[in-house]
């Protein structure tokens, strides 16, 4: 696994269309001129459309990752396809069976020339052919055999993708992977239904890429350099709206009896808008922009609840030599907030574009960027102190990583997952899903029905509905009833849902698998690149109604 | 073409169909009311159905695979593009050695080789190269396009194919349903359109994000972003210095290199940071980020709707799915509503509100047609029938001689041009294969106020 800090060396050259200005901070200290027309490398061109999303540093992490695909199914192969195309480092297919005619109908990565041959080999070859950059490997052994005879087999992977397991094997595999701290993505695709279950112990995300990022401008409590700039700059029609807004904020504040810092409700915001409107001349674009910005310009900079939880986490309190650098940086950040910054986050240093003349905009931008660098520098030195205390080398954490960490402070996220096996025990997360003796909604019911299907496979040794739709409904119902009873509920799954599951007779439909496989592939990419938030922890999709839900089980 | 294959491994009783046959030959509690479980369903997909896929790019490659493996035996695909290196991270039917070849032909060849139960016919052409008689042969049309204009054009084509009964109702046999998918980064949508019955592309034009255009004065005088510097070089310096003596080609690395260097100089001059080669390329080519996963998901959602509609096994989605997986996985399905004032599918002339006919120039009208969210036309040509019964072309930009002859009309007011309140204008535009009729409505502001 490539360490985060090494990867971030590339961060300065990345471009994200939505936040290119973010990256400028990282390069703000670079003074040497860029080389003449640095045309992109061949690989960089091939992956251009995705590097625009997760950056060169995300791509580097993806190319360093290896995954294992347990069982060759359509949903498994479609997931793998979604990883081979963007250039994952490597994949290993594990399947002990041979290709049969009935496997060809729904799987694009098997063909008739492989009938009678190893399924793992066939799918490995046809998948690898998609992208020569990727290392493909295969093991023609069943997962049961591997768990029994080569229990360490899975330990070296960054993640395991599995599908089409019976209940017994699912529990064995998921427990084994939980013990060895390897994330598991378990996919189901049956008839018109699909699910994805992510089992991961801990997942730390620095770059969550929120869809609508809030700019953190500190207008309520300007930092020293900003305060000086605001005081010494005349507000004209050529300056950024931020200066306009600040001027009238001060006027508005003087009218407030109770010492309000910033307008925080509809009425107050309208008052401030009126103050600006009253004073502005026609065609003052920056004043118009200031009026528009009233709604969004205030409020950021405080500690969100997710970050509070990170600060209170035991992993943040008790650093060890083995601590993930995320936690070392988190502790340094916390110390900076409490001791050096009045409880405020470090400044992200990102300014939205504002109509203004070049000099006044760039001057303001530099003030924000400089402060962001200063804040990050303080956090960096705290990181170095902790590294010293832990007797870790100073280059364990570099400045660039800390700058990124500080810029993203408001969105830092730690996910703590649950074991799949817990779903089969009585636990508090399951009860809210039940209502009046019925499983609460249709999608949840299907998730339980699919589990009943897997128990049926374990107990009966054949697929429910294999010969006729009706023959196995009764048995499936008994199993589902017992399963829910064991969880401490009298809720039932409707006969219609069980009938539908049985009607499928084990059919895996390609398009449902392609939908689930596409989603699953992106979840894997999120986990290995540590960017964007993955599901927490069960995604359920119903292709009949085109609905989906995510449950925390 | 509909003769069943003599090879039993490819026939309807081949074990490859076991899974699909459970779905198509068994009754179920959630099936559509008029679904008849029968072996005829698979036979229809394999030997009778005919589906057109428009676009063989990110969505198109996935759609071809999905439909071939969902039992469809006869697919056609249209794409005018050739394969580029940056396609390979998601357009999985293409390899490095295919760069420069036709997407449609290459994709068809790959599917025909891998899935012997499916025959794909490629068309290395533009959609505008075909007329009604071509589009009429299909049961369904699926779109995987990246161009809004092309989507609007095919939407207009399918609407123009509708036949109306005397009482104004639509002859059901003239309807060709359209399933449309679109993606951008981690976001996508899929929708089902029954032309004339449910919301069409033009009904929901406002769903498309507006294009980002930087004001020219910012670009020229007060640049603040690296993008402003790139636009300056592209719009002003390129023509002035004409470095290679040819128009700018976003695919020529020499051109991008030149723009990169000039943009960097300009950025340094203004103390603007953040110019990178990738940014320059993105601005010049209007690049939209794309990943394999989103294309796979949206194409699968479209393929499922094609399958539902072709077999009647389940009700179609009603009618618009939004997807995004930036934060977890999110889907939302809702019914986009048909617009009564839709230019394309309302089947009646739409009013064009004009404030004062004596101050509104023809140029103002054209600007309105291009810029208002309701119309969003590209280069409209306007004709009308004057009071004396004579056909008159008011403006047309696409034919040089007519443009020159009608240019003087642009600065004239509607009153000066002799256009009356209630007069009908016939408008043609690249966004539609057919002309639309707009009726002038004068004093529109006063009417609104009263």
C-alpha cells in the first residue's frame, strides 16, 4: 500500500474542474516556472477523464491496489470490469468451478471456447484483455477450499469482492476478513434485486468532495491579516463583493442591540440586503453579488459533529507507533484548534470567484492563501512533535499532506463498520427496521428475503425455485420466519416477496448485475483512493420499482 | 434474418437462456397486469425485436453488451465518432489498436464476436443522415449521447413520426418509445419517453445545466482565474497571432501546447496561479469528466427499461431516474411532467410573447430564442407568410447568400418588418429535424399585468 504522503507529492499538479482553486494553495509556494508545454504522459491521457475527478494522487493509489474476486458471476465480473478499466493495480480471481453452457447467457467475460475449462482462468483472461496495465491472476479453487486450506490467502489484498455465497460460507469468509482487517464488498444479484454490503473496520476520508462545498470566509471574526486588509481598503465598485459585504455588515451590526455577530435568520439577512441595496448605485455588480452572497457567506469555520467525533475518538487520544497518519494529523489539528485558533478550523484558503479588478481580487486571494499556509504550518509542526514523541521519522508526514488535511478539515470523516455476522445476531440496529409485525418497507424485506435465500442454499443444497416457482415458497417462508425469529422479532416477510424470489429460480440477470457491478466498482475505488464517502453499509436496489435505499446494518 | 439459428447452442432451448426464461416464462406477483408468461417472449427478443442504440461511446458500449445479454437478437448502432485514447478508460469494447477506427463498427464487431446470439448492425454516420423511414423500423430507441442538440433532434424526429387520428388522439402504432441516458462524472440520469404521452426532452429543457461562459470584458481586462487566461488566448491571441495558420484544433497537442505557454505567460503577468496542461485542455475542449462506473449504472438502468417495455414483464419506470454516488449511492425516481407549453410535443402553435413590436428588433427575437431557458435554440432560421400571402424569409444564417440578403432585417423592429400581432413564424433550427410554429403575441407584458 502506498503511503498517503508519498502520493500527495503529485497533488499539486492535479486539476479538478469543480475546485481547481483548492489545488492552487498547494502550489502557492512553488516559485519555479513550469516547464514548457508539459504534455501529459500516455497513461495520464488514457485516464484523463477520471483523473479530473480523483486526481493523479487518487490514480496512483488505485494503481497500487490489488483486489480478490471470489466467485465468477456476472455481478462479480462487472465489478471487476469497473476496476480493470480505470487501471487498478491487480486482481486475482478465485473460483473452483468450470465453465458450463448456462454460464454464458449473462456473463460477458466467459465464452463458448472456455466450456469445460476453469472459470477463474477464463474470466481472468477476458478481463485482463480490457487493459494491459493491469495484472491479472487466478486460483482455480473454491472459497471454501481456500478458507479451509489456505486461510492466509486473502490477507494480502486491499479488498475482497464476493458474490453468490451460501450463508455458511458468507459468515466464514466475512469473519476471516474482519479478523485480518481486509475490507469485504459482498454483492448480490438475483432476478430484479441487487444488494451491496460493505464490511470494513475503519475507513478515514480526507477528501470527501462534498457536492456543494461551503466557502469558509471568516467574515464574522476576520483573522488579523484580513482585518487589516478590510480596514485599509476603500470599497469601490471594482473590489470583490467580500469587501462590500463586510462594510455593510459592520453598518448593520451597529444597529443590532444584542451584539449579533452575523445575520442568522431570514429577517436579519433581509435587513442586511436592504442596507446594501439602499447604498448601492446602479450597475454595481459587486454590490449585487454581495446581496446574493448574504445567504451563504457566513457560518463556516466551526467544528462539524463528524469532526468532533473524530477528536473524541480513542484513536485520536491514544497515538501509537502504529497509528494511521490520519489520526496523528487529527490530534495535531485538535491541538491547533484548542490552543492556537480559538476553536476555529484552520483556514481552507479558498476564495470563490468574485467580479472585481484583477489586483484587488488577487490581493484578497493571497491573504486567504497565506493564512491557510500559516495555519497548516502550525499543524505540521505539531505533527512533527507527535512523530518525535512516537520515535517515528519526520518524513512520515509531509507538509503537503498536512495542507490537504487542513484544507479539508470541515469534511474529514471516519467510518466505523460492522461485521456481517452481527446481522445474524440480535442487535439494536435491526429493530427499527421492523414495524407492526412486518418488515418495514419493501426494500428491507428483499434484503431479508435474499438472506433467507442464502440460508436455503446452505440448508437445502439447491436453489429455491430451481424447477418450479411454487415448489419452494413454503420452505423459504419457514426459513425466513425462523431467521427473523432468531433476531428477536415476530415480523414476517410478505408471501409476494418470497414468491418473487422463488420465481427467479436463481436467475442472475445481466442488466441488474451491471447496475450493481457499476455501483460496487465505484465503492471499491472510493475505499482504495480514500476519496468520496462509501456506503455505510448496505445498499439495496429493486429494479422492478427502480428504487434503492441504504441501511446501516 | 428472423430464421432461428440452426446451432442448438444458440437456439431458444439452449441452457444459456435458463435464467432469462425463469423471468419470461413464469407468472409473478409483481408482473405487469398484461404480462403473459410464455416462451414467445424470448422468441420475440431473439427473432423479432429490433432496437436502435444511438451512440457507441461510454453508454453505447455498455448498452450493446447489456441488451445482447438480456436476450435481444437484433441491434443497430449509430455513431459518427472515431476512437480516441481517452475513451479507453470506460469504452470497454475498444483497444489501443482501434484508435482512429469507427466506434460503431468496432463495437458491433466485438459484440458479434462475443455474443453469438446477437447481431449488431453498425452505422458510421450522423443521426441527421437518416430520415423517418429509417427510424420507423425500430420497436425502441435507446440514446447514450453526450450532446444535447442530438438528443433534441432525435426527440423531434420521434415526435414528427406520430400520426394523429381525426379526434386529435395519437395513433398508438406510430409511437416509437425512447429511453435516454446521460452521465457526467459521478452523476447520471435515465428516463423513459413515450413521445406525445409523457414528458419529452423539450418539456424538461431546464434540467440541462447552463453552459459556463465568462464575460468577454473579464477575460480581456480583469482576469482572476486561470480559466480566464486560457479563454483569452483562445478567443483573442489565437486569431491575432495565428501561430500555425489554421483554426484551433483541441486534439492537436501542438495547439494545446501553444495555448498552455501563452496562458501561463498571461497568468504570470496577472499573478494568477493554477495553469496546468490538463486545465488548458479541459477549457479548450469543454471536457466533461467520465468514469466507467457511472456509465455502467446508467446504461444498465436504461437496458432494464428497454427489457421491461419489450417484454411487458414489469411496469416501466415512471419516468425519470437520478443517480449519484459521490456520497454513498443515491437514486431518486420521479415523474417528470409533460409541459403544456412544450414547443415539440404539445402539437399546437406556441405563443411568442413580445413587449413592444416597435422597439423589439428581429435580432432581439433571435436572441430570445437562443437564450431563454424555454427555447435554447442554436441558430434559428425564421420564415413567415405575409399578409399578401407571400412566403418571406426573415433571417437565415446557415446559407451565406441568404444570410447576406436578410442581415439587414436584424436591426429592424417587428413593426417595421410588417409583422402583425398573431402572425405565425416558422422556425427551423439544428435542434430539431422539423420546423416549429410560433405565434407572435404583442403587448405581452401588459396582458400579464392585467
